[in-house]
């Protein structure tokens, strides 16, 4: 039995319209083709459809997962800035292997995300907040996340959830990488996933937005 399943919370607050890459235009060229569940299913139904070893690599989108109102109020942008703006967070470069780490105040990170358009196609030149601070036992984050209720499903031998938390601007994210079984729940905004059975051709230091522009839509 494994102790941790991975539940990912990713928050996107910022809409940057002055970017030369226009990621919204790029992403609107295609629709999601991942199966969706629009009503509640119990654990047995989940196991039969997605939880067995046969289906662990089968993605699914759940549309019915509720969000705790108190948690939703806490993670509103003005609330986060007022309560935690002076807290330091760990940001990494947004490339596949996330080599470089820096420490920055949360309000400075948010200002950077709001003011900086996507000028570079290189992920190793882009800073991204995703995950490290919970591993470093940031008490303020744990206090906020205690109100978060993860999806009510256990996956295989994974039975105790481990939370991840992130925030980013338009066009940001981590290029292609590998994941074990887990859930991701978008709280504010949206995120586009590209899933591939076989390893796609990509530069690990290139942003996914640039990959979509230069590789996917020029085929």
C-alpha cells in the first residue's frame, strides 16, 4: 500500500491580453476530447471505469466535484494578497526538469505574472509557482488548504492524499513530463493538457505554448 496519492490544485488568476503569442487564440482551435463525467459516481463505479490497473492510464474529466465555499473565499486574489502577500514562496523555472529555484514574496510574484507578457519561448527563463512550498512545510499554506476537500476517490493502492498548490498567468505552465495516478482540480481559471501515449518530440526548455504554435498547429 502506498501512502500518497497526488491531488493537484492549480489556480490561474491572471488574464494577460497583451502577449504576442495569443495563447487563447491557439487553444481555441481545438476542443477537449477527454471523456467527461457530468454526474456523481461512487467508488465502485470509479474503480470499474478508471481505477483498475487496466484503466490507470485512462484520463477523465469530472464536472461534479464541489469546492468548499470557505476555501474558495480564502483563495480569492485580494484575500491571498491581504493575508499572505508578504510570505515567501519557492518558484522554479518552467522547464521539464525545473532546474532553477528562487525565493520571492507572493505579492511580487503575482505582480510579475500580471505585468509580464509571454515574451520568451523558453521555459527555463520563466518562473512558476508549483508545489515546493508544501514540501517545505509552509504553515500558512497548510492553514489555507485545511479547508480544501479533495476528490472523494481512492486510486489503486494510493489511499492518503498529498496536496500540491500552484498559481500562474496566461500561457504559463510546465512542458511535457510524467505523472503517476492523481487528480488535478482547477479552482479559478482553466488549464489545457496535452496527453500523449508515446513521447512527443519537444525541447524540454521550450514552453508548451510555443510548442503548440510551432509544432502542433504547423503540421
